[in-house]
C-alpha cells in the first residue's frame, strides 16, 4: 500500500463528532467528486472508500440511505467508477440545503465558519482528490480541482493554517500543492491523520540523520584529501631542496622540519610539531613548511631563468 493510500485509509476512519463538521466534510466530498447535485444527488468517484464515507455521512447527518453502484468505463484506460445516488428530490433538497450547495457547486463560507469545520473540509478534499508522495522518495502533497475557484478556496483554507499552498495548472485540473516536508507534516496534522504524521516524521528523522552522516563523511574525506595533497606537495619541495642544494643550506629549524617530514610523510601538522625538539605549535610547523616551499620555488625560478 502506498503512503498516500495509508493516509486516506486513516482519514476514512476519522469520523467527525459534531454535526457541523460532518456537514463540512460531506460538502467537500460533494464538491470535489464528479457528478451532479440537482435534481437528484449523484456522486462519482474512483475510490470506494470515498463512496462509502459519503454514504455514511449522509446517513449519520440526515438518516438517508444512499445507493452505490459500480460501473466499468472503457477508454484509454479501464476505470472502475463508484456512483452514489440519492434518488428522492426532497431528501436531495435537505442535503443541499444543509451543505449550502446550488447547481453551480460553490463553497459557501457559512459551512466552514469554525476551525474544526475547516479541518474537516480539507480532509474531505484530500480524500476525494488528493495524493501525497512517500517521504522516503520526495516531499509532495497535492489536491487536484476541476474548478479554479475551488482551488483558490482550498489554498485559502491552507493559508488559514499557515500552509503556503501553490496552484498550478496540470492538463484540465488546477492543482493545489505543498513541497516542503515540514508543511506536509502540518497538513497531515490539520487533517488529523496522526498515525501517518508519526510515520512521516520517523522517516524524515532517518533521512536527516543519513544526510548529516553523508555530509560529515564527505567533509572528512575532503579534509583528508586536502591534507594528503598538501603533504605530497611539501615532500616534493623538500626533496627538491635536498637534491639540488642539500639540507646543510637550511637553518636548524627548517632542517629539522624537513628531515622529520621525510620520515613521517602522513602525519598531521599538529603531530609533526609534537615530535620536534623542542615541540612547535601547528601554526609554527605550517610557517616552516611554507618557508621551505618558498625556497624550493625560488630555486626553480632561478634554474628556469
């Protein structure tokens, strides 16, 4: 089961306790799913869980029993569509009146006055038309809408909860999306998908630890390579001086460092300084090695001229 399916499985079982929240979630499902609302209620969805929850909400709120039928569509791809019907005009009118829905299928702000109702509406929108990538791969959360006004309404609700949703057009849909992992975690919290939230947080922590470890290893490797490259260059300069001029031309401090570096080509500057007699600081050793490099460069320049 995909992470998106796990989230929806949890949200389907999340049943609002208050009637106004139930109406808000039902309104969202009716707006987001295809179909018509007049003169009879007709909802179409490819998700059986959405059809079931829509029917359960209608029964809990109004005591009305709906009918669900399965239909197979053959086109570019075979699709199983679940169709939910309420075939009584009076019962349909009761539902539409409570949800403040007209034939234009627009969201009425009276349905989402309370914060809890806003949460319920977003939960219904995600259930019917949303998806979220597995956090192990990438961070992406989206809700696809057939209507630009509905997309803007959803983005407005997200912003109420400090979620910076963006809208992009994809084929015939207006997609409201989130890209940051922390915002997706917040969105799951808003919709009250707490189990999925904890699973995502655990994966994010593991990814962060893994990324930090990789960065540290890469940094350590870069430092090791830098140290080895510098030591190799120092050895080349020291051997050049030894072969062309000899260490007798050097003062005691430079000669001691040169001889010790030949004996210990792989140790750090700090370790090199501790072996000198008397011991010398890391910066002191670095200064002497830099002076040896200057002497070698001067000798090379003299030869080339």
